[in-house]
């Protein structure tokens, strides 16, 4: 026994173990640093990029409307028991420039003021119709392929004011 073993491990084994420990500690350190940077960014302590310039670009990027009211084809449905409600609403929409294709009763009842059903290609038309109504209605996307929209009048629906009254209140406000 001409050689001495230190603590039962060879020098090469101790070096390998030390290297493995340093690699693990280094990886944990990098992971902790990445976590701190991510949390600081989420908290708004600092941003990656232009800061406030990015926020202003996001608000300016709103699409401009490309449709006019006469380009929107609307079907009006009455989901209430009140007779003539859909007819009066279609007259009001026609006075505002919308193209009314059909007027009928709906199969189901709606509790609120109403819903506007539209397909993916009719989203802009549905938003234009919703903006023209004095009441807030729910926009609901369905699977239709055309750009038509359906306005379903609910229990809380109130008749549209005359088109002249709506224009006057829009000019004064």
C-alpha cells in the first residue's frame, strides 16, 4: 500500500463531483435570474423596447371602418310577446340607412335588450349596427359564411327613437 486514499475517493472522482455541483449551481443561478427578470418585466419595473411609444402605437392601430350602414344587411327577429316590435325596429333601422332583409319572430326568448348574431365575415357589420343602436346589445359570433347579421330583440328592448331625434341628440352631445 504505497499510496494514500483521501476519504475513500480518488482525485478524479472528487473533481467530477465538484464540476457537476458547479454546473448545477450555475444553471440554478441562470434560472433564478431569468425568473427575476420576467417578474420585473411583468411588474413594469422595466420594459423591453420602446416603453410608452409601444403603448401609443397599440391604441393608434385601431382599424378604420370600411362599411357604411347601407352595406349592412340585417334580419330583425322579435323574441318577445310584444306584437310589431320587430317591424318598428326594422323601420327605425331602414331610416338609419341599414338594409333590412327580413322581419320575423325568434324561436327563443332573450332576457336583455337583444343580441346581434354574425359570422366571422360580418363582425365589422355587427359592430357598426351595435354602434348605431341606443341600447347595448350582445354581439354573438356564429358559423354563418355570409356577412349578414341578425338582430334579435329581447325583453328589455326599447323602440328606437326616430332617426331625426337620434341625429339631433348626437349633434348636441
